[in-house]
């Protein structure tokens, strides 16, 4: 049986998009891979040292797959998945040392390894333009949507509403304090529409009360509910209970949350830039994320037009079926087997 080594140092933290990608594919590869990780938590400086100097000694001459944007420069017999080029295109969004390291590492890594996998045509073009990668060395394999993301029952939604005290109809946003998540403009748009949608809440998952101070707000806008980090198992029900899911990100190499919301039967509003139009197709309402008025108009259109909202719901459900982790794993394994032969 063909086997390869997988670099899983990224699995020592909370489940985000890259961690989810790694876990979903490993679950499908089963015993066909051997995973290697540090003996202790490998974040920050220690993690990079381990990856660059210790990992190569453990891998030897075997094929290595690094699924989480980084990999050891010492190993050329390697496939690396780079999900986006954000550190190359927008270094100002990151800690200066973090951005400097990735701007050094990624161009060299992409030219050294056997193949680069990325998750969208948008990311492929960005890696070529800003990272100097060879287009013929990059394979585009889209992400998938886990089967857990499906419309929840009324009972499940009611139970979650009680736990989180969500008594009003709500618009959902899942976002961290990363600048690219564009929460400041979303909150400014919300201040425009809230007087019209007085019985509706804006529910923010993934950020706490510090979000407003960090973004320069001196108060929390009316009808905003901050519920902080939401456990992975609760996300499908949280999506399902929302009237609309809003995701006005400034930059995404793929954009998994809009697809997850679609799979749960929730209408989606998202940005008309980066990889998001490529991913959602015509199954979401696209807005200009740099314009608060565009975001506000989009929210009102979906909330006030029941027929349009229902059409988005149906088309989103169909669109999400095109993206499966089984297909992602099949195509990824094909690449690994091809270059490792």
C-alpha cells in the first residue's frame, strides 16, 4: 500500500479553516498516512524551529505532505497546501515578524517542493503573482463541506436559542478580530439598518466584547449579541437558526463559512471580491465589502424580500452539494500518489 508522511503540527490549536481541512482529509486517508507532530505544543517560534530542523530528520527520504501553509525548506520531496497568499499580498494585516517570516518562506518553499495544492483559482493566481510560484506546479482542489452541516430541526434550533438566549430573529456573522474579516464596516452597516430591523439581532460568533474597543467603537450598537467562541458541534444549528448569514470579508483564499451556511439552508450575503464569488457562484447575494451602504442595502434586501430570501436558501443548498470532502480527499490523494511514485 502506498503511504506518505503528514506534517500535523497545526493540529495543536482550536479548529479553524485550515485545521478543519487537515482533519477532514486525514479522516479519509485512514491508515494510508503516517502523521508526525512535535512532542509539545508547537506554536510560534518553537513550532517553526521544529518544522525546519527536527521534522526533516524524522521524514528522511519519504514523501511529505504539509497541509497548513508551511513546510520545511530542507525537504524537496514534498507537497504543500497553501490556502491563500494573504501574508504576501497584505502583510500589514499580520504581526510584522509573522509576515516577514512567511514572505521569506513561501516563495522559496513553493519553488522547491514537487507540487503546491491550493483551494481556488483566485489563490493560484495570487501565489503566482505575489509568490513567484510556477503556475504549472500548482493544483487547484476546492475545499468541501462536512455532512454535519445540514438544516437542523426546529427542536434543535429552539434548544440552542435557549442556551444562547437568542429570543429574536437573528442575522449571523462568524468573525474574529482579523482585519480582513471586515467587522468594522459590518457594524457601521448595521447601525444604518438597525432602526428598520428593530426586532432583529445581529449575532456575532467568534468575538467577544473587546471587538468594539479594538475597532474604535465607543459603544456596542443596538441589538448586537456577542456570543464569543462557539463550539464546532453547535455551528450547524447556529447557522440553521439564522435568517441570514453575512460574511463581508476583504480577502479569502476560499471562504468555507458561506458554504457551511448554505448547506444549513441559510441565505448568504458575502463579498464580491477574492475567491468568494468563485465559491458561492450565483447562490449568494454579493456586496462591495469596502462600502457600508452596499452591505446595509444587501441586508435589507434579503430581510425584506421573503421570495428572494427563499430563492437564496434553495440555490445555496444546491450549490453546497458541489463541494464534498470526499472529492477533496480523492483529488489530493491522486496528487500525492502521482508525485510519490
